[in-house]
C-alpha cells in the first residue's frame, strides 16, 4: 500500500487543528458552569477586614488583638497620665536618687510606625498611639513597663498619607479609661486594663473640624471627669465630654472663627478663676473652667496669631501667659485683666525669635523661677541651645548651654533637680540645675535616632523616650 506524501500529512494535521480549535471556541460560548458553584462571603479570601475603608468610612476602635497575658506589677504605682504629666508642668517632684556614674540601661525597645506620639504610664503599663502603614490603621498599643511585652492593641482603619510621620498626640488617662486623639481627630475611649472599647467620637465629622496640616497635634485634657477638646469647628470652639458616656456636656460657640492648631488646651488658674487657655489658629482665648459657667468664653486676643502653633501656652504668673511658635513667629506676652466684672486680654509684648523667649515645637518649662526653652533655628546665636529666662524678664537670658550643646527639636523635662534633654538625634544629656546656670553631669548615646521629637514620660524610675520609629525604656534609678 503506497504511503502518504508529506504534503498530505501537513494538510490533514492543519484541518484537524482547525476543527478542534473551532470546537473549543463554540463549547466555550455555549457552556454554562451552573453546577458546583459556591458563593463566597466577604472575607472568605482571607483579605484583612476594612482594607477598602475610606477617610469618610472609619469605624473607630473596630479591631482588637491580645498578644500576651500580664498585669501591672504590684510594686509599680507611678503614673504619667498625659501630656506634660499630671499637673501639666513637665516636672517630676522626687528626691534626687539617680546614679550618674554609669550609663542608664536600656531595658527594652519597641518598633513603631513613623511618628512622634509619646506614651503615658499607669501602674506598670505603658500606652501610646501608633500608626501601621501596611494596615493603614491607627493603633492604641499597651505594653508592660517592666518587660516591654506588648499586651494588647486596639485599632481601626483610617487611610492617610505620610506627612512628617503620622501619630503626634499623647493619650490621657483617668482611674478607669484611656483616651486617644488620632491624626484625623478620632477620639477613642478604652478600658485601661482590658482594652475594651467604651465609646468613640469623630470630632472632624461631628463638629466640622478642619484638621491642621501635619495632622492633629492637640493632646486632650481631663478635668472633673470631663474630656476637654478644642474642635475649633464651624460652630463649636471647645467642648467638655463626659468620660464615662461620651456625651457632650457643654460646648463653647466658635464666634471667633478659630481653627484647630497643634497646640493643646491648658487648664490655668488666672486671677483666681479656673480657665481653659487655648492658642488656636486665629488667636488665643480663655474659656471658663468653673463649675458655675463652664464653657463660657471669657476673653480672646487676635493680635498674636501665627499660622502654625505647636507649643502650648505657659502661665508665668496669676495674670501673665507666654506664647511661643515657630516659622518666624517668635514669642509674645499676654496679660489678662478682670475689671468691673469684665474679662479682657492684651498682648503687652511681642518679639522675634532672636529677641526673647522662643520655641518652635516643645512647650517651655517653668521651674524654680526659671523658664527653660530651646530657641528655634531662627533664634540667632541661641538657636538650638538650652536657655533659661526669668519669668519677670523674658527678653534677657539668665544662662545658656555651651555652643557645642544644641538640641534641635528634642524634648526635655525636669526630674528632681536635674534637667533631662534628648537631642533630636537620640543622644541624652542630663544637667544639674542651679539659679545661675547648669552643670552637665551625664551624656549618653541612647539610639541612633532620627527626629527624636516626642515628649518623654517618667514613672517609678523608668524613663521612656522615642524617635520617629522606636520607643526605648531606660531605668534611671
């Protein structure tokens, strides 16, 4: 039988391939896979919950994770309950018992998202607000002060873009709860021990607040079981919120048209009257903190109104307040008066950063009739140094640190009679304070830090410091 020619084989294979291809195309269009299909519910693909949330679709505090079991030590009863401590002065009143002969040991450290939010401390527990870029989430994290073990975190999705970091605010605590103020002005109240969510408040939505550039920097206050917030929204300037229920108890109308700044509300007693003082974008005001008329606007002044304000107002005497800000604003001295039943306020002095007491980021400290500060980069020959002024003369320095000792935007606090200063690159300096000067007693490299700007916290001999990616715990006594 004669064999087929190569040409015939090629023709046959070509026809066969075409027929098979056409058949498959027809089958593809006619076939309906109606059997064996299972409808997948949201989340069945193991995608993390809430990843599709937008800035207007935030469920505050929706997630919780417990990492370890542990309670506060019975031996640790100290507290650092909020920004600048319990009395807002950033001064720890203890007997000097610190050993400066060797380096302070670093007991533990914890990695964070980029930010500058500082911790609070409650009976052996450490808390701070954080932001996770991968999860795009605000997080309240709780650690053991002694071991550094993370115990739990409460978190929620809120998409943001990096803007010199994310979290900036210090939480505030009372005997039952901890309260946070997120970068987009979300308030969260949680149980101190369990982390259980109690209530939330979206300040931006409820009060039509315009969050300042670089996100919220305002640190909340607690007075008489009320959380004090300055939304500076379209209609409301300041509010008091019941700590137990989250209900607004009182509110101050924003007749001044102020906007939210990075500064924090400071409770002061001015001429015998309890007052909430706030340096907003647009001016400075005093709101009554007295039970009889709490929330009533007492006085305001708009002569001093920098576009960016980070330091909080600092009371110098019963009627005088010093104001500082960066970006060329310098400082100002405000005087409050009460005459014939009427309150008023006046800027009685105003000057450039190089002409008097000034600060760009940290709030100055009043200690033993000295106002201690770090002038900004435009502070002339004093820029970046530690400088002390008399409360009665904020134009002429009493003393200053050496020319080689400059600290940038780093934080500082007084413990006993010593001034602890963290240079913004992570180097710690300790000075013995005196009325005519100060003496350097210790210098220690704590971390190879970047932008170590967050305020420090202290309790039970533990000092907490941070840069933009790490929190460190040191044992100093």
